[in-house]
């Protein structure tokens, strides 16, 4: 299983803070994103467009490989400072 | 000696200055630069009534620490610190503090600017602005992206164009 977390407007549109999902095939962040977007209309809307991705708390891209028990996060471009 | 903290409570600029200075002077520091960011009371649409900041516990702290490591590798500084507040903040409240220490002023100024520019592009923190009882997420600014890209596209020798 992989833990998926959502933040800011991505979290609000998804309607959920976090969830667990089985490792996708192929085991990449891009495949995980596609699988989530097929899961519900809310997740489809939340993960559209310019969404950043993190793998085990480091920014990553869609090619990044996933392993069991990894943590993935989806969130909008950051606006701190 | 670098320090990075995410907190809901307010901070004292004097206490942070003392913390930074305490470690830095024994390492030859002759310059301390600090920056403090405040909550503005307006946006492009008019007046606002405070903001709310969300973060990613764990990743936000490691991203701030990674930024201090990058700054230490890139500039000739002896110490640096970052404090970022999260949660609900009223207009004019302090949001962020960055301090850098170096032997001479130029590297401290450059490092502080680098840290703030990169923080705005790479550290997972998100702002919402309150107008009446409506809260709207702030959209990332292209100017902030440009400020960060400047550091990524320049070499270390002419980082101050």
C-alpha cells in the first residue's frame, strides 16, 4: 500500500486529507495519479492541471518509481513567504 | 548551527537575532542580515482580514533545512536561520523571518535574498486570504517564479545582477 496526502486547494477539491491505495502498475507516480483520477469525480478535478508531486517528502516528477509503504503527496504550487 | 522552525506562535526578532549572533560571532561573523515578512492588509481586489497558512508537517521542515544547506554551500556564510509561521494570522502580523551571518555584508545579503526567493518557490506552504467570511487560496505569482529561476540560471560568480 501507498499513503497519499493532499494539501491546500487540492485537498479541498478532493474532499479528503489522505488515503491509502495499492501500488499501481507500473509503479510510478504518474500511474498512481491516473488511477486516482479514475477513482472519483472529486479526485479527477483535484488532480487536473498544475499539481506538484512529492515522493517521501521530496519534490518529484511522474517518472518517480514507487515502493510499498511509500508516501506520496499532491499539492498546488506553493505560496509561502 | 543553522536553524529552521515552523510554528504557530509569534516570534521575537531580538531573540532570533541573539540566537543567530550567538553562534556566528565566534566563527568570524562581521555582518548579520535579517528579513521579516508581514501580513499585508490588502490584495489586488481590496482589503483583506488576515490570512491562513497550511503546511506539510515533516516535508516543510526538511525543505527549509535543505534550503539552508544550499545557501551554506552557495554563499560564504557562517550561519543562517529561518522561522515560518502557519495557521491563522491577522493583518500586519509577522509571517517569516530569515537571518544570515557572514564575515562581510555582501554574502549575507545575497544568501538572505536567495533563501527568500527559493522559499517562495520550493517550500510547501500555502496561503489563504480572508475577505469577509470568504477565504480564497492565493495563486502562485509568476514574479516569484522568475525570482527563483534567476538563481537557478546563474552561476555563483555573478549571482547579483
